[in-house]
C-alpha cells in the first residue's frame, strides 16, 4: 500500500473481487479494471460474469425462496439478521467509505454520511420486518371470515447505478429482505466493490446462503439477462429512463415480471420573493452540487420570482464559487470528481450546448485542475428558455438552469413542464403559497423550505417518467409483497344443489 495525502492509502495493486452465488465466492472470469476517477490509478478488478452465472445465481435465489429458508422464518428472526447487518456496516464504515471514494469519486465526508443513512435503512427495515402484516374482514357476514395475507413476491433482480453504489443498494436490499424475498443483485460495472462487501456482512449476520447473490458485469449482458430472466418475479431498476424503458419491454417479452423503476429527474427548486433568500441560495447551491449533481433528486431547474431573480442569482453564484471542489479524500472537500469519462463528456457537451443556445453562464462552466481526476466547476446558467436542451434533459452534473416567473400559476406550470417527476423543493414564508405548490407540482418527493431532507421512514419514487413504485419506508417493504385474499367459511354452507 502506498501512503496518500490526507492520511488515506491507495491500493498499490488493484484489489480483485469475485462474485457471490449461493453463499460462496466464485472467480475465474475475465476481469474489468476500474480506475479511481479522482486519482487515475487502478483500484479494483471485478469479474465479467457470463449469462450462465446469471442462471446459477437465479437458480440459487429460486431455491432459497421456494424452500422457505428465509420467507418461512418469523419476522423477528429476519429483523435480527438485518440489525446485525446494520452493526456489521457500522464496524466496517471506514472500509466501505474508502471503496466508495476510490470507485465513485465522492467526498469521504459525504460517503461516511451516506453509510450512516444505510445503517438507518437496515434498522428501519428490521422494524418493518417485525410489523409487516395483512388485514382481516370481520364484516362479511357470520358465515364468512376474510383475511388478506401479505406474501413476498419471490425472487427479485436488483440493478443499481454508479452514482450512489452503496446508498441505493441499501435503500433496496433490507426492505426486499424484510419482505421475505430472495435476490440477485447486479451493481454498475464501475462501482461493484461495496455491493460485494455487503455479501460478506450479510453472511456474517446470519443470512442463509442463496438469499443474497451478486453477479457483476455490464448492463448490456448481465443486466439485460436479469431483465429477461423468466424465473425472476420482480425487477427493481435504478438508472436512466432509456434503460428503464428497455426493462419494460424485456418484462413484456418474458414473464411479465413486476417492475420497480427509479429513473431520471429534472427537479425544480421554486423560490418566491418572500423566501429567506440566503437559506434558499444555500440550498440551491447544495442541491445542484451534491454528489457533483450526479443525483436523481438534484435540483437542476431554479425557478425564481422575477422581482428578486437578479439579486438571488448574484447571492447564489457567489455561494457556488465558494464550493470546495477537489480530492475527495480531503475531509474539507464538498464536491469530488465526475465518476465516469462518458458522464464527464456528457456534462461538458451540455455546457457547450447551453452556451450555443444563448443561455448566460453566471459562474462555472469550466473544467477544474484539481490533480489527477475529472473535475467540473459548479455552473449556473441564467436566461434559460424552456426549449433549450439544458432546460429539458437530465444533465446529471453540477449544472443549474435558472428560469424566472411572475405569478404562482406560472411557477407551477414551469415546474411541471418536464416529462419527469422525481422531486421538488419550494421556498416561501407564506404557508398558503408553499402548500399550493406542494399540492399542484407533480413529484414523488417534496421539500418545503429545505432540500434533500428525510430518512428511510418515508418512501421514495417518481411520478411520470421518473418511475414506477416506491422504495423505503413501509411502502418500500409492501412493494416487494403481493396480497392474497383468503375466505373462510365459518358456518354450515347453504347448498347450491338441492339434496
Ligand atoms: O445509466 P444506465 P448510465 C441517468 C443519468 C445518466 C444516464 C446514463 O442521466 O447521465 O442515466 O447513465 C445497467 N439492461 N442516470 O449510462 O445505463 C448498468 O449496468 C439492464 C440516472 O450509467 O441506466 C447499471 O447497473 N441493465 C440514475 C444501471 O443499469 C442495464 C442513475 C444504470 O445504468 C442495461 C444513473 C440493460 N440494457 C444514471 N444497460 C438515477 N435515477 O439515479 C445498462 N444497465
């Protein structure tokens, strides 16, 4: 190991990870080498699994579901495994944070915060595992009693993206496990390490073999094989709307598996003249720069009341200039590197397009030289028109587009002028205005005078083309169950055929 600045070490040679099926580590496949986006050195080697590996993993998950080694346990026993996993993650917090930084490029302080959220996800799901229940009907007449059972849906395929490798995983896995399902996970090829580490932690916590399986590799081969697999009962996918659409086709062409989809966003932050402008500007700077804007709920459209627009944009641009971009191992860093070369190119292309289409850059717009990595300055565009690409398309980078409005109705209509509906934030001291906006803007998550707040107790998910279904919270467990109605005759049957 070689010593790095800020007291963190980079691997001298990349660490090789196998893949995990039926409680065992496997290897021997072609390897994919991942470079740290912030340091330019190879850090991990992950297996390029084959479609046969996918079949093996699904068969293991199928058997583990069908023989009821997990679904047949009392909820309290499942809760015990989830709580021990939470503790295992707590003990390995620094190790997980380090791999998140090395593969993803996010700041270490942020990675640690995300892991704390992941621990809370396991704890929340443990509570839900104990409390999950159905319903009963005592009003069907004296001769009939009705029950609604909640049953786990079966084998779940889980495909996760590279922007929050561990966080998105942990917003799904404990809730899937709480329901009694078994699963096969495929992480994004560039960020597989922490999904594999979780396999060890779950096994040490007592999760039976075959319940959590991981196959690694590309979306086109391994991801696609999962979406088409006839023995997967439900697929949870988080990623681009384009691939989400292909999951819908694959489900239709195979076994009509249920889908949970969390897709893109173009989320509005609406600022009224009566808001605390300093607070709102701080939130807007955070909302677009957090995770370098590679965040599905990032607030990428600023919709500000015209009477204060110029003043607000000045305060905001000043704040954005002060954001500390740099080596993610520096504990002071707020914004790290862009995760992939292709995402870097996409963001820079959008910045160029915004300029070409006539929007004005108030701050940022340039590549930053922060050492051996890919860094882009947080960027604010003003004078954006609804027809521009930067107004309509998900950039997935630290690029904020500003629009101005004159009335409440115009603010709402601008906010809804998108195919997406993942999240929104509104800033006003006037409760009537804030609530009207909250009710009329179509988005799955809403923040009033705050942004990106909340924990695993509340559900996440999108309206419109941002997705289907909900993750986390009680709804996030129920999503992985199906209801079975049961009718029990309690009196003598009145015969249909005369005796
Ligand atoms: O996503 P992909 P990419 C958006 C964001 C970004 C764009 C492209 O706008 O710029 O998507 O990112 C797997 N069948 N979001 O190309 O391709 C893939 O291996 C099955 C928003 O990385 O959707 C990875 O595990 N799976 C989003 C996962 O899908 C396939 C987060 C996501 O990759 C597949 C990420 C296929 N045919 C990107 N092709 C959010 N909402 O947070 C790929 N995959």
